[in-house]
């Protein structure tokens, strides 16, 4: 089996002009059929003045902030049929139609594992994605890589972040990885709230096309130049970033680290 992208999670972000985050609670979500009645909290809600987080045993996390709502679902061992947050996002927006929705972000996130031998993840970034040169030798320690790329598609722009990191297993051994995090950014169009809500539903329905384009880009283009080899077996990841985040500009539609 060749090295492949391991997609870990999908998030959908609804950016709004402003909202009261404390209106988010499990009872309201169940009463309005945004989430199933049998969903249970995995931990106590986190409730602050401008921040509420609900974490469910289903693997879904819903976060409300004053200017956005974030829905995150783990995709580990999940099939396409198991992905529920697009429908939850649409139901959520339908339940709160008077909120002024401004943008939608669809964010798949995953990683590619590399062999521990010969620092292959670092070599892939510095010798394959970047052109070798003396500029890479500057500084006291090996240069670390954090790339931000922008792809323009007809339906939306995709912002792709590529970061060197590592997975730490329970036995403290580490596996080098390269994280590929994507953000598809959609501006919500429409004059009335009803038109904006209809358009919001339309762009959320692009999630599967977005996920497939992201996966194809990484697997069939970024990894195409790699020699065929078996991907190392890794446990569920604990990410350890080796490069600090260097976003070009604050992105309301990006998932917080």
C-alpha cells in the first residue's frame, strides 16, 4: 500500500455578524431536532461569556463564539455515510434563521505518516516541495517548514496549510508526519435572510466535493512523486507541531488549534 492521506476530521464553520453563544445548549438542540435525542455529552459543557463548547460521545463537537459557530466531527474509522455535521449545520442555521450569516468554511484535516528513518517527512518538505538551496541551511537548527498555499476553484478558494509534525504514541515513540489542513471559504450571498439561508444550505452541500478534491490533491499530486512504499502503522495521533503557526492573516473560517 502506498502512502496515503489519513483524513482525521471535518469541520464546518458558520461565520456570523454577531450572536449570543450562551443560547447553545443540548436541550435546545434536541428540542429543535438539530441533533438526535439520544446524543449524550462526553464531558461537561464549557460555558464562558463569549464561548460555549459541547462535546458529544458521537465524536461531534459544537462550539459557539460571538462571531461564529464551529461544528467538528472525527472521521477516524468513519465512512462517508457516517458524516453528519453537514446536515447538523444546515439544521442549526434553519433553527436560528435571524442570525446574519456571512460566510461558510468547510475544513478537512488529515496527515501523511512517514518512516522514522532518515527524517523522511522533513526531506519530503525540503527536497520535494521546496527547491534545495543554501537558504535552507541558515540558523543553528534545521529549518522547519510551514507552507500556506491558495487554490482557486470555480466554487470557492481553498487555503491549504502544510505543516511538519509528529505523532506520539502511548509508549512515547514518535512517527514523523506531514499535516495537510484545508479551508474552503464561501461568502454567503443573498439580499434577504431567506435567500442567504438557501445559499448557505447550497454551499454546505458542496462538502463532499470539497473533501474529494482535497483528498485527490494530496494523494494524487503531492504524494505522486514519492517512491512506492508501505505507510507506517500508527496509533491514534497526539499531534506535536514542529513549527509554529504562521497564518498570513486571521481567518475566521479556520478551525482553532
